[in-house]
C-alpha cells in the first residue's frame, strides 16, 4: 500500500532503510518520521516488516516505538495472531508513563483491528483498559473533591475536617 504523498525514489528508500538498519536509529526520535515515511512508501514485505519490528523492542525510544506500532498495524494493517499478541502486550503496559506514546498508538490500532477483524481478545483488553482508566479518574476526582474547598450550605469545608461558618468571617 503506497501513499502518494510519501512516494520516494528507490535511492531515497535505500538510504532510509540503511539508516533504519543502523544501531543509532533505535534511540533517535527523528526515526519516528523515517519509519512513517518508510511504511507509507513501501510494501509490507517480510524484510520490511522485520526491519520495522526491530523498533518494537523495549530499549527503543518510546516516540519512535509508537511510529513502528502505527506503521505495522495502521498503515500496513497487519493482523495475524502474533500481531494481536503484540498489541495486547502494549495495551497491558499502557499505565507505564515511559510507554505513553506507544500506548496511545496501540490503543488506536487496537480499535481499528478490533473492528476490522472482529477480534474478541482486543475488545476484552480495550474494555479492561477503559474500565481501569475510568476507575483511576474516579479516584482522582474523589481525592480532589475531598481535599478542595467546597461550599456546603452556610459553611465552607476547607479540607477533610476543617469547617468555617459564614458568621465567623467578617468583611
């Protein structure tokens, strides 16, 4: 699947592939754009897929890893059982701050694959993730409500136990 806006010459594709094969490319955020251009301008051959999969490793910059996820599962639309397993593992790590960009990409790709493949495992994982995020927001909201100034009738609650009445305040 080639995207016309990313049509590059064979020389440019070779240079880009050589860069992506180099050791320093896994730790460079500029590899993010390179991966996306590579995926949009190339076919998902086994060699190309193997090259992009290299960027799914734990030691890869998170921003760059997110481009690999996008390239493999959104652009090339891979959906074999091993691909689903990879996405499930990224969803399981979504609460780790160091995996934020990868998680966002994995969530988007999982919704697309879930719809296209009718994959129940992705549906279940996304449902659990959304329930976890909802519960986290509820906990944070409850914490904020319990410890922020609240007006209750003629009294203002300053914290969990301190109360100030309107009569005790003079203006």
